[in-house]
C-alpha cells in the first residue's frame, strides 16, 4: 500500500505514518483462537527533488520499509537523510511517541 500526501512535508509524513502504526497496533480482532493484534512497519520517503523519477521515490520508500522490518518491525523508518529522524527509528523522535 502507498499513500501519496501532496503538500505534506517530511515531518508531517512521519507524523501520519506514526499515527497509522499506532492505530493498527491498537486494534484488536476477534478470532476463534482469541484476540488477535497486528503491527505494521512503514517506510517513508519524500520526493527526492526536481527532475528525479517517481521510481526513485518508490525505491527509497521500499528500502526504508525493509530497514524498518530489519530493525525489529512495528516501526517507521525514513528514507531521506534530510527527513526528521533520518534513518533511525522514528518512534523516539516525535512528540507523543512511545519512546
């Protein structure tokens, strides 16, 4: 799944991704075995710059996603070094985050 967030700066994109991560983790699903919870890892990338291809943006987000999964899952990871948090776990970098 991909979200396109026009007129959203890197900090705003991270905040939205973090809200999605928290909402998914907070939801409980009833099943025959009992209560089921799931988590989500999210890779965030912002437009690389003028003249860069859209494929570069998707590739950056994909790499950030895999970095989030490798870091322990249930995380938000940024692709762009200029983004808030860079390539670290953003759960600890935003106000109100669980870190």
